[in-house]
C-alpha cells in the first residue's frame, strides 16, 4: 500500500486527543509514549513512527504500523497521562485496520492486554469508525460499539478505540498487546505480539 494511504485522517487525530492519547509535550501531560517491538514476526513488518494530520499539519510520530500479507494494523502510541484523582484513568488503545483483498473480520475479544502475566480483554469498545480509502479527510461513519464481529472491507480504514478495566499506572513497567480477533476467510490470523517498554 502507498505510504500516504497508511496515514490516518485528521479525524482520527482529533478523536484520539479526546481519548487521552496526547500529542503535546510529555513534560506537561505525562510520560513519553510507549513504542512497541514485535516478536514472532514471520511475514510481518513493523514501521515505527508514523504520523497523522492534526489541523492540517503532520504531527510528531504518534503511531506505529504493523504490516502483514493483505492487512495493515496501525497502533496509536500509548502515553500515560497524569490525571486528577477521580478521573477515569483506564487506558485506551486506538487500533486502525485496513485490508487490501480477501474476506477479513475483527472479532471479539479483539485485543488482549497482558500486564505482568495477567491478561485483560477490552471492557468496551469506546468507538468504532469507518473511513474512506481516499487521501482526503472525510466525516467518519460511526459503527455500533456492541458488535461481536466487524467486517473489514478491502480498501476501507476501520478504527477501533478500546478501553480496558485496569488503571493506567499498571502499564508503567511495560505491557504486551496481542491482536487476537483478526480473521481472514474465517481463519484466525496470527499477529505478532507487540511488547511495549
């Protein structure tokens, strides 16, 4: 896929700002973003440091792209924020999927978060959106957030914002993210484990 086709539209950037994935300086808002490394990567390639558009300007690197045969998985870099007491501090992960051929689906439990050997599945999908495959930003189409399976039509970008029932502070010593719900032609696709330090 062309590099330009992998960049998320401005709307993803705007949505993620509200989701706690801050783009401003780490000193004021939290720690430096967690950057993944992959293991079990046969047939997959991780491109670190992708950029999105914010107010028409390319941001600093704020996402990473994992590319396999026929599919691209874009992961928003996770930044732990210093939140006031009482505010919802559950971590949110943004994942965008785009396929280029075949019959793909993203199914429950979607993604597993592993912290110190304990596994968590998303308590909820905060948001599910569809973007067109053109280079120009468009108004995203919202999908129902309570589905057990989402189709991934070729050429379409589908974005999922996942929230986990664990405090952000639990992520400080590193964690793993496993995309467990990706299927092609009804068969599970093994996506490399992403380790964040």
